[in-house]
C-alpha cells in the first residue's frame, strides 16, 4: 500500500557543490539580478520620461521591461538566499506562489513577443495605417490580452499541479518550483496533468511562434520589394533586436523543457539563462541598436551632468557661443554642455565690432578658448 503524504513543504536542492561553489553561484546570481533590475527599471523610467518614446512600439517595450523585472524577481532573490544557507525548505504555499508567477510571467512574455512582432509588421507593411491599427487602445488590448492568456495558463497549471498528492522524498531537484520536478514527486496519476501541460504549452509556444513567423514572413516579402539597399537595411535593423529576443526566449525554453530526466543538471544551467540571463540581456538588445533610446540616454546623461557635475572643471564639449555686449564688444559665454561647467569659463571681450548685433557676430571669428 502506497504511503501518501500531504506535503506541507518541499526542499529545493539547487546546484550541487561545496561552499566555494555556492559562493561563486551567489556572486553570479547577484550580478545578473542587479543588472536585470537596473537595466529593466532604467529602460522603463526612460521610456516614461521622454515624450518622443510615447509610441505603441515603446509601450510594448516598456511592458516587456516590467515583465522581465517581475520575472527575474520571482526566481533570483530565493536563489540568492539558498546559496547562503543549508536549510532550503520552501512551504507548499510559497512553492505554489512561485510556480504561479513563473507561469504567469513566462506565458505573458511569449504572447507579448508575438504582439511586438505584429507591431513591427504593421509599421513596415502598412505604415500609413499604423496610427489606426496600432492606436493606444489597440496597444493596451494587446498587453492586457497577453496577461489574460498568461493568467489562464498559470491558474490552470497551478490548480492541477498542487491538487496532486505527494509521497516519498519531497526534494525538488532544481533551484525553483517548476512543473517537471513537481510531477515526478507525485504519487497520483499525472497522465491528465501531462496531457494538459502538453496542450497548453504547445498552444502557447506554437501559437506565438506562428504569429511571429507570419509577421516576419510578410515583413520579409515587403522589404525585398524595396529597391533601395539603405531602405532595406533600415527595415531589417528595426526588426533585428526583436528577432534576437525571440530567438533567445523560445530557443532556451525549448532546450530547457525538452531535456530528458537524465540531463537535469544541464537543464538547471538552461533555467538560469531562461529566468535571469534573458531579462538581463533584453534591455541591452533593445537599446544598443535603437537611436531613439540612445538619444534619450544621452539626454539623461547631460541632465545628470548638469545636476551632479555641472560645476566641475571644464572638459571637452561644444564651442562657447558668443553674443554682443551693450558696447559692441563680442563676449565669450560659457556653455553648460557635456563635460563643461562654469568654473574656468571666462567672460572676455575679444574684438570690438564695427557692426554690432547679429550681423557682426556672423563676420567675426572667435579665437579658441584656452
């Protein structure tokens, strides 16, 4: 007769290794998590602060940053704590909560990436209809629909998984609560759970990939009709960041969930990449090749320089501008640009103008500042 145990807690085994290995893992998780928080939070604030980024494309990107921030925060803090202690027990409610939010944010991100592909499709294939087809209302519906699909999957998976009975060892061979290790601990019949898991995951992954593939097939057909090589390059560059994010997300997810049971340790490495590394990389992917984001970053740096270092020593920057004084003398004015300040800036008359005013400024040559 099987001895059923109504579990009240599980034990996360995490990664194998001694104190040195655990310390190294702690540092890796800490660096990745801090980078993910700084990158995604910074991109969220940046998009909200600049009016030229208040477009549907950047609204979707901002939603992705918030999603990645929440997604990494579901996994990394617990993993950091477990690296520093021996007692890695997690309550049944805590495990269920982590599992729910992991499913919610992971599924929502898959749908959101599909919505971003549709946004690029409309922008490139129907630019004149873009304000109508990607209005703020449509954008809000795409984001809310992504969260609704994620919530349906998360509620279904969590309810079915944690309604099972567990017996024997309650040790989860992973560093977070996920479906495969939990099903392996159950003494109940998991055939229905596995079937539902297969159907839901296939619907989410295949559906999102089909939408993304169809969007980019239409984009490719439209770009190939462009005669200008420069125009084709610009079109491809707008899609490169999104394609990189899609490849990382779905490629790693497929590798992680397609691993056999004998390769659990390799699956843990893939899980780190899937849950922490990708949220760290996404802000870099979307900002390195994006001129609008780079322009906003430069503007933010200049504002910070004015606030924090605007009164420091002079540095390289734009040339001082000049204005004519009341007596017709040309005055050199300080420039509060990047790397320059008021210290060392001098108000020096350089030449009396025979024609005071703007016309005189045009014909006068300024001497370089020392």
